[in-house]
């Protein structure tokens, strides 16, 4: 997607989500709404979902797309890299990422954005996959970060 078009779409999505998320404080409902909007408005998202960090285990929460891995092996894969490094991770080619966890063999690129609670502690990640290589860039990183900040 061309950069200006992508920026404009994210701007509209962010505004829509700000309005929708005013309707509830329930974390699960907020995550489900974010996933649904993103998954259906961004045509290159093949899997969109949240993993929750609880008692040292990373477990799938709400998502859209093919069947997910329920629990991700500790300290392995892109989601754990995002948690351990405390930052957004963009992977242009998941098959070149050491320790990549292939929940769906069609996935080719991925972005993971840490989710922080009100105290600033990482409590999970937003994970997005694409069936194309090099799908994600800094525009995705910045805007998904802004969207994730709306949740807690």
C-alpha cells in the first residue's frame, strides 16, 4: 500500500477506534474491537490478534484469521522478542527470523507491538501477520503503537 494512503487509512481507523472504545472499559471487548477493525480495514493483514502475558506465559486472546498457537514457547519467536526487548518488532521475512514460531505456514512477514498497562508494564502484544514479504514498515509501527495505546 502506498505510504500516503496507508497513513490516511490509519488516521481514519484511529479516529474510529477512539470513538468505539469510549463505549466500554472491558479490556477483552476493547481488544476484540481493535482486532476486528484492523483485520477488516487493512487488506494485507492475514492474522491480527493479541497475546496476553500472564504468570510468565504468553497466551492467545482475541484474534481474527487462521487458527492461532494457543501458548507461545517462552522466549522464542517474534512475540517474545517484542516483550523481551520492550519494543515493536518488524520482521520482513519470518523465515529468516531465528526461532520463529510458525502457527500458520502462509505467514511471510510480521509486526509485534507491546501492550502496556496503566503502570507502563508490558502485559501482552498485538501480533499481525501478512502472507506477503515486507508488508510492514515504520508507518505501521507508529500507528499500531498509537492504536494499542488506546486499549488500556
